[in-house]
C-alpha cells in the first residue's frame, strides 16, 4: 500500500525528550495514552453512532501514532538519541489495510535490506517487550527483503500479509525498495497461483467455520459471507490489478475494463461497513476479540445497532435478517467478481460452439467444458433461459461456468417477468422435482432468482428462528429438507431412515410432496400459526407453479398437517389405541400417511445434525405401521380385554421352559395396562428380574439394557411403590447425566413398582459405557434410600452455555382430557434444565396424581414433557378446581431455582 507518514501524537511528547525517559516512566505514559485511545474510541463509536468501517480506520490511525512513537523511543533507548534505523517498520494484515478492531492483533513487519545487525535486533526486541507489557497482542516478523520474497513464494499466508503492508516508521528508502521488489515478484509469480491458493484456503475455512452463510450463530469474520470473504476479494483485486479500493474497478477505463458496476461497488462498501459495525459491537459487548455472534449476543448487538420491533418481527429477528441478507450479498459479490478477476488477469476462456442444436436453441454454450449463456443471447428478453441453464446442467451432468453464475446474478431481476408464464412454471417444477434439486435451488436462491420468481419466498429469505433448535435460516432449512428428499430417493438414508426410504418409492403424488417440502415453512415470520397460513398460501401458489387442483389440495393439506406426525409420535402415548385412531381419522388415506411420514423425516433431518436420532426414528416407525394397519382396513385395535389376553399369552409363550407355578405367579402380578405396554421379550426380562428380587429379598433392583437399534438405554427399577418414586428416580438419572426420553410407570398387584425409563446421553445416543451404567444404578439407590440430597446434587449438574440464556421460553401447561379415553394428558412446555423432570413430576405427585407414562422431547432449549396421569382412584382428573390447582403447582415447579454461587 502507499506510504503513510505518521505524525507524532499529542500526549506522547514525553517520549521525545532528551535524554529519553526511563523504561518504567515511558511504560506508564504509554499505558495512559493507550487507555485514552481505547476509551475515547469506544465513547466516540457509541455516542456518535459511528459506522464500523469509519471507527476501524480511526482506531488504526490512532494506533499508528502510538506504534511509531514506540519505535522512535526504542531506537533512542537502545542506540542513543538521533539514532537512524536501518530498517522500516510496516503494518501488515488487517492493520496494514488501515482497519483495526478494538481487541484485534496488531501485525508488524520489520524489514531491512540485509539481516538486522545487533543494534537493530536490540531495538526490535526492546519495542516488542514494551508492546507486550502494554497488553497489546502483536504478531510480528523480522525479515530482509530477499527473505520476504523467499517466504512469500513458499507460503501464501506470508504472501497475503505482505500484500497488505503499509509503511509506518523507519527508513523510507528500505520500504520503497521492499515495495518495488515485492511488486515485481508478484508480477513474475502471476495471479493464478495466488487465486488457486486463496480458493483452497477459503474452502478449508468455510469447512471449519460453517459452509453456509445462513447458520443462526454466524462467525462474522471467518464464516461464509463474512469479512474474510470480502477481504479475499480485495486481495485478489489488489494482487491482479494493484487497486486499493473496489471503486477503482468501476467504469470502462478501470483495470479489467469495468469488473464491477457502481451499484455492485456500493453493495461491497455497504456489506464491508455493516459487518465492521457488527464486529465493533461484538468486541465492545464482550470485552474481547469475539467474532461469533451467539444467541446471547444477538439481542444485545441488535439493540445497540438500533433494531427495534416492527409489526410482528422482533428487533433481533430484523437485525439477523439484515445480517443474513448481507452475507448473501457477499456470496453474490464473490460469484460476480472472482470469475471476472480470473478472466481479466488470465484471459477470456475459449468459447466452444454449442455441441448440439438443443443447446444452441436453449441459448446456451460451453466454455472450459462448463455451461454458460450464449454471448448473443438476450437474457432480459428471454429470462426463462436462467431456468433452462439449471435444467440442462442437471440433465447433462455439467458444471455451470463462473461467468454463467455472474450473468445469472446480474440478470436475476428479470425473473419477475416469468411469473404467470406456464412454460416457466413447468421448467421450475421440473427443476424442483428433478435429480439433486437442492443443489439447483440453492444456486437460484443465492443468485436472487427464486425470490423474484416466487415473491412469497422472499419473505423467508434470511429469516431466523430465535429458538436454538433450528441451525439454519428458514429458507436454507427448506432447501436442506429438499436435499434430504433427494438423498432418500438416491437410497443414501436406508440405514438411518429405513421406512421413509422404502415409502419414498411408493408415493403417487411425488410432485405434490416436493411442493409441500418447498412450502411447509413458507408462512413463518407472519405471525399466527404458520401451518394454517402456509396452507392458504399453498392454495394460491400451487396453481401458479402448474400443479393440478388435486395436487394443490394435497400440498395444502400436507402443509397444514406437516407437524402432525412428529407431534403425535413425540408428545403422545402411541401405545394408547385412541392416539392411533385419532391420527388415522385425520389422515384417512394410506397415500397421505406415506406423504406425511416422508415430509416429517425431511423436515426433522434438515433442522440440524443433532435433532434426528435412533429413538425418534423408532417412534416414527412404530407410529407409521400402527396407523397404516388401521388405514388398511384391518382395524387392529380390538377390545382391550382381547388385547390383554393376547399379550399375556405371548408373555407365557416367551417363558416357555420355566416352571408353570412361576409363570402363573408372574402373570398374576400385572394389571391390564402393564401387559399392553411391553413386548413379550421385555415381559420375559421383567419376569427374570422379579424372580431374582424375590429370591434374594432385595428391596431395590435396577437393571440396564442397551438397545442399540433404538439408540436408547432401558433402565428398569423394581422396588416398593410409594408417592414421589418417579420423581426421585428422574432426579437420580439427571444427576447421573442421563436424559429421559420416555418412561412407563406400573404398580404391580403385590404393591411393588416396576418403572421403566428409556434414556440417552447428551449427544442423543445410548449410554453404553459400563462405568456410566453402574453409576446410574448407584445414583438411583442413593436417591431412593435418602442418602442423596437430590435438589442439591442437581444444582451441581452442568448448566446450559450462557450464550443460550438469551432465548426465552415462556412456561406453559396444557391439560387435555380428550387425547386419551383412560388418562388425563398433561403437556408441559418450558425451558429445559437439569432436574426439570424431577421438579415437575414431584409437583404432580404432590397433588395426589399418579403418573402412568411420560414422554419427553427437547427442541433446543425448549422441553416438551407429556404425562399420562390418573387420580388416586384410577380415574381421569376432571374436576376443574383440581385441574387449576394442578396446573398452578406444575407452573410453579417449572420456575428454576437460583443457581448456587
């Protein structure tokens, strides 16, 4: 970069006196000055609402004076007053570009004609120790000019750092010779190697910090669509053309012949300034070099930047939408600028004639074996060519040329002309339902074509869900869901989602299913029930996409009910016949059940990597087959007495070979509900457990069984029944690090409790380590014997990260006496925390209510616990005043205890 003279700053005059002050006096003076710089910058930034880029440049300029003064003092202190340096001090990295964040490192280069002599090394060492004692984070290098060239050629990181070099202090002649030698070396090496290295580096960086610009906790600096991507474009432009500002690439007389339009250069500056503003706020809020915008920081930064609630959107959602749209803009700018730089520097590709008539008629051609628009084709007059390009690339297995993507982005606005065109609707539907459709939809979305073609889509672009459950913004989640559908059709999820993989080939309404996946969250962010609103939007939109009235009705129904299967599977007792019959009554047809199951799997798998697990897959699979059996006409929900008799017979058959008296005794122990809750193998395990407990007279027996195919560990507890037993066991399991996902509570005819819990570890898998299973048994024994103070132990359990506490989850208790014929159903929604299940079940038991089963699901920091209960007489709880008291007790139990200091 051009040399920048650094003037002496007021307040540092004390360093310039002769003889130079002692080191401690100088250090005290520098500390005061640095504190003034940092405090003054923060005050100006916050009081004057400075743009981040302006603040970054101002802070960099202030530090220039400090750094230069420190070098002058270091030279005087080590070599005497008036000593002339034989080296130049240059700023590199972000500091070299003249921008500096409040808590960022300062990168310095000491460059000389020859390796430094002893005097030079003393001065450099003296200066660095001063900076370290000041608490300044310094990255530094000491090199001769030849060493700079050798190191830069071997290491792209060094090459990039030197590209940003900016003179600060010292020998100007040395710096001028360095600058000249490095410019000549870059010309000799060529931009090709630098471009290739930067592309590899960017790919690795995105893989580490997030390959999507739509992650809900984005990394502002290193993530895709972040500051580093903008800097990479700047480095490429500077390396290829020597420019220092993106405006220098605008206009026909600019380097490269006008690689950017004025509008694109403004977009570059807007993105650069906005991201710098976010970064400055992040640093000041956290008091450190924090670059990740976590959930707890998002509302704070959004409020500091002036985002308030507008209509139905919270301030934090508006702020994050602006951020995601900025990230998308950065991705677009990269697609616009990078191929243009490459071609301007390396020469235009040799256009190949269209290999056949169909490609020529489509308005397309090839370059470097990749697809792009024919040079004589007017995209504005024929915007459908943008969709034809996607389809042809898909059908022929071709990549789209970077120049093709550049043209796609620049002409995306013409997609509005395709609305209402039958031919364009057919093209889009073909892309949506075709091979690898998620890939092509993602390109259309990032280019801005999709939101112009479907205006309803624009409402969900960049829309985040402030809930810690969803990993992506709404539109990226939707495209991910379509990607799951693609994977199901390719057979890639056979082992993970076997039922959906089998059903996907059986659905008759394939186009409707793809459309339903595309539209299932289309109404989010509008307020109200997004399923109901989305069903209405589907009724209007599907005909425009070319779907028939029958398909439109199917899509609308699927969008309306897209949460039905998951809510039933995870919030209801699927062993209760009424659960199955109620779902069958809504679904009504085997085809709709197939569609709904596949849609559910796509939706869940696309939420994030930790949402899907073997236990949830098992619940969905069992629910599907039970409802399918009813819909097939074999109403396989016979009278309860008949089902109980069949279960007892199956249990007796599983105990074949045991003494008849022993079998008869076991069969006499279970009430009807017990026999309907387990399969014959489990009954056989229970019989062995009870036999052993009775033989030894053990007051407590705990058994664990790892069920790998269901990704859970089954914990069975057999002990004397008493009020609050479930709550104590739940507390012990929480202390042992186990998360309960399901439970069955049974009192046997002999007064003993046989309680079964299905638990997982924090990662959503079965607990299978022997020492952890042993610890669970010990925790349960200590809790039931009274030797463990459960509440105190729960408080010691590791809490959620602080960054998640910003997400509010209002507590809610819903009591339903219609979901089951035999039980009252209590649904508890609230913030998840260690011991929540213990506290809630203790409150329920404290009201004289018996818990028969519990079904537990978490959605990020939100827990949904559902309990099937009866009163002490084995009847539903239907008295309104009793229900009000019960609801109040549960709500009170959900309020977290204050944490121990």
